[in-house]
């Protein structure tokens, strides 16, 4: 039998956490034959609620769930974890300046980085969900120098899945028959959902999305803004931010990273830029990646046209600005 994998979820008493932990305990993240031990962290005001989540996990009698640690102590939460999903963060409240939110999150990610550095498994894989996700991941990387850069990522898979969903809705093809969209850049409204290399698997073979959709005006306009603004649309409809889709895409991100992407398919992940596609080095930027043997690699050699170039650069500029703002908060 496989040894259990220890999975940390921070902010576990929150909305996304509540949707995410049962998915992990059911094997959605690491597979139906992989036992797990869940480590759940939240802040002291949420401790009672966190304990309620623990009670529900016990009551669900998940066969794969071999243990639950629910704590408000960061180091206890990080002890020996193999996977860390960082959902906890300070939300932007009405009237708050961007810089104030940044400053709160910088201090959270700095201290959690130190705890992971000190207590987690040496090969821990980290996924940052909490916003500003790319910059929180960058701060985490800076303050956990012994964790390899390649092991620190942020979530843009929800945006990626939203793009697949929009193409599927538009064309009538199953979402599982649409692949290789790309989310470039920041997990913010400057992200660039790119379909120039995406394909649909039709009964007559693979066809470019541009050919199947046959409406460049839609693809270059409303498609992009719908994906960029989908989070706001969910809030408007649900009066709460997206949680089940965020949790599901976090599982997709880790599953593909650990178990590999299918042949001929790439996904989007926020990773440390190595300068590919002339994206400045030193920011966490969403790229198309394939994964094998627990490692991601940026897909190389894709053609970037003028329209895309402008969009790749604009979202890079925002990340550089966020980086500067984050450093000024340290
Ligand atoms: P959610 O679970 O809804 O969201 C958590 C984080 O995920 C937020 O940063 C949020 O960003 C981000 N997020 C939300 N939707 C998406 C999305 N679609 N894609 C990517 N990221 C997304 O928030 P809750 O308030 O319900 O829960 C947060 C938990 O964190 C609480 O339990 C709280 O106690 C805990 N917390 C922990 C802190 C710490 O560790 N020190 C500090 C503060 C809170 P956005 O705000 O932009 O929606």
C-alpha cells in the first residue's frame, strides 16, 4: 500500500477550503489509490469553525483519509507536508488601498514561507491560490530559499478551465475535446487568455479553435473579457466568490503536476519566469506547461503574434509593478 501524502491547506475554514478538503480526501487531487493526511491551518478567530470542518471530515468516513491535523500554529501545520495549497490570505475590503492589501499578504506569505522552509518536507510542492497569487508566490519563494524555485507555483488553472468552458459552450463540443488554451501572465484582469494554439478534437480530427469558432471578433473581444471577468460575474450571481471551481482547479493543478499532463496536452501554471517568450525573469508568470515525473516545463516555440505580444507585455508590466510594491512593504 502507498504511504500517505501530507497535504497542507491554509485558510482551510474559508469558502475555498471548505470545498477543497473533501476533494483531496476523496482522491480527486492525488488519485483514487493515494492515501492522504490533511493538515488544515487557519487563524485563531476561525479556530472553532476549522474544528467543525475537521468533525465533518471525520463524519464523512473517507477511506483514503488517514489523519487530520487542524491547527492555528503555522509550524505545526507545515510539519513534514509534501504538498502545500496556500488558500489563506487577507481579502481586499471596501475602501482598502491595493498597497494595504499587499502589505498584509506580504507579511502572511513571509511568515508562512519561513515555516515551510523550516518544517515541510524538503521536496514540498507549493501552490499559492490566495490573491495576489503570483506575487504572494514570489514572496514565498524569497523567504523559503531552500525550497527549489521549481516547487513554488501559483494558480491560473481556474482561468484556463474557464477558457476551455467558454469554447465548449460556444462550439457545442465537449469540454474534454477542447485543449491547449493558454493563460499568460498575472492572475488578475490583465491576464491574457490565448486561443491561437488551442484545438478542438472533432470527429474529423484536431482542428484549430479559430477555425471551428470562425468568429475572430468574438475570440479577440468578448471571449477574452468574459474569461477575465468571470470571477466578478460569479460574485454578482452568488453573492460569494467562486469556491467550488477554484477548489476543483487547484486539484487539477496539483494532479497534473504530480501525475503528469496527457500526451499532446499542456495546461497553464504560474511559475518563475526563465525569460521564455521574452517575459522578464524573476516574476511568477503563467505559462503553458507540460508536466512529467513531478516537474513542469514551459512549452517552447509557440508563435506570438503582434496582438498577443502587446498582451503578454502588459501583464508582465503589472507583475513587475506588483513586485516593486511588495518589496516596498517588506
Ligand atoms: P476564499 O476561500 O473565498 O478565498 C481565499 C483566497 O483565494 C482569497 O485570497 C481569494 O482572493 C482567493 N480566491 C478567491 N477566488 C479565487 C479564484 N477564483 N481564483 C483564484 N483565487 C481565488 O476566502 P475566505 O475569506 O472564505 O477564506 C479565507 C480564509 O483565510 C479564512 O478562513 C481566513 O480565516 C483565512 N485567513 C488566513 C490568514 C492567514 O493565514 N494569516 C489571514 C486572513 C485570512 P480574493 O480575495 O481576491 O477573492
